[in-house]
C-alpha cells in the first residue's frame, strides 16, 4: 500500500484520490477508456489534457505503459525533473529503450550531457542499430570533447550499415576532430558522391585538405563553401582567405581576409555598455582609478557616450585631481553643446559648470593661469 501511494504521488495523484482507489473495485474498462482518451489528446498535441487522462487511468490501474505515458507528458510540457523522478522511483529496474531514451532527452534539456550520455551509452550497448540514439550519443561525446569514444560507436554502427549518410557525415567530422584527415577526406568524398553538397561538408573537406597541405583542393572546396554561405560565415571566409594565401594568391587572400576582419569586428555598443557596467562597479567599490580606466575604454568604443565624459570628471573630483576634473568636465560641456543635447543632461551640466567655475576661481587665487 505504501508503495502504491508513493507511485500515485510521483504521478501527480492526490492522497485523497489514491485512498479511494484502494477501497474501490478496479474497473478494467474504465482505465482503458481513460488511457485511450489520453492517447487521442496526445496525438493532437494537447499535452495537459493527455496528462490528466493518463493520470486518471493510473489511479485505476498501475502499469509500465501508463507510467511511460505520464512521464512523456511531463517531458513534453517541460517538467524534466518530474519525468526523471517518476521513472527512477516507479520503474527503477526498467531498462527499456523507451525509458532510457526519455531520460537521456530530459538530461539533454537540462544541459547535463554527462548524465544523458550514461543512458544513451546503455541504449547503444543494447541496440547499436538505433540510429537516432547513436547520433545523439556521438554529439554528447563531442560536447564533452571525447572524439575517440564517439568514433568507437560510429564504427560499431557502420559495421552493420555503412551507407547511412547522417552517420557517415558525423563520422567524417569526428575523423577531422581526431586529426585523421585522410580518412575524413575519403569519407567526405564518398558522401559527396551520394549527393551531399552541404556547405558544412565542403568546409570540413576543404579544412581536411588544408591540414594535409593540399592547398589547391582546400582552396576549391573552401571557395565553394564560402559562396554557399553567401560570404557571411566568418570562419569559412577566414579559412578560404588562408587557403588562397597558402596557394600564392596573395592579393585575393588579403581581400578575403579583410572581409573576414570586417565580420569579426566586435559589437561596439555592447562592449561599451559592458565597460560602463564595470566602471559603475568600480565606482561603487571606491576603486576610482579602475573606474577611470573603464570609462576611457567606453569612449574608445563609443565616443558619443557623454555621460562617460561627465563621470571621468566626477571620478577625478573624488580623487581630488582638480586639473583632470576640469579637463573632463569641459570636454563634457563642449560635447553636449556641439550636439545640442543640453536638455538631456541639464542636471549634469549644472554640476559640471559649477565645478569648472569653482576650479577656475581656485586657480585664480593660486596665481595659476586658466587654460
């Protein structure tokens, strides 16, 4: 009874509902009807209604099929932890592919490739011909930077089916990642003969030739990949420029590299904002010199950030560096005047003007010539 109540809890059934089950005679037809209704809703992608029907069926009758159905609804609705708990606690000894696959997908969604890999590996040992699982398993190994083990499972699969394009495409990539460039070239060429002309295939085929110092072939395939991506993929464009340069096409190589450099330019506004945030953090921590350095970086990326000019003046004021304080406040006042932005910075302007006037007065009485 305790086990039954616990399973009901895991499946989302209330204690009150569970209690009523114990004292009522189970009607086999009723749970089958509930299950059938759940299946209809699931096929319509109505996952909440499907879950409710499956749970009502599970109130009347416990079965692995119903647990799988509830767990799948949890997964479809984003409740990955609930799906995992339900499987682990109610079907602890079940090693079916259905359970292992859903657990692996849950861990993928939770961005835990180590855990996903454990279940995918178990599935592969049980059934290496499960192609989607092998593809996902290899991706898990690549994410964890374990290409050699990924290759082991690909080899096991291709011993049975050596013509699967999806598997061979991934296997060729793993050959490249494992620095087995000639094997990558041979397999990519085989894939191309089967009609695969994707940009990624041409890119890695070109890179494999480049790693073998076959610059003419590398140039041809990297140029093709560049055109296929409309010269917008900076990595492909960069490698194309390098291949052209290695082949002796120096002017062309420089032109291509210049294109890549333009694409590689950072998001200046984002970098400016990040340095501005750092400057604010340093100011709050009273690390004024570091704050000054950050505001100067802000201006490198965004010269029209007038508040950084103002804050440079203010930070120098806090450091009692009146000469630099006046310089930056005057730059701020001149900039907002030139851009006719006085209305936007009224309070800052008033403060800056007051400080500049005070510093000039102090300099006058000290006998210093005002600049």
